[in-house]
């Protein structure tokens, strides 16, 4: 899928790379994890995906 549809995929892949390069010591990749969380939060804020699904259930 294009990056427009998966804007945070690059960061998700970066986490895997970071963890592998750091012998699976997750604490060494905290900044990459924070970046992914921020990206996902921004994405959901812009697209209101959760709100739309919840409204559909009402």
C-alpha cells in the first residue's frame, strides 16, 4: 500500500530494525517507539477512524 494509506509503516519497520540491531534490548529503541505512537495518534486524530466506527454502532 502507498505511504499515504500507511503513513506509520516506515516507523513500525524501524522498530523491528532497531530491536534487531540492538540485540533485542527494547529500551534502546524507546525513541523509535515514541515516534510510532505519535504518528499513530496523529493519524487517528486526522482520520477519526475510531469515532466513526463507534458512531456506526449507536
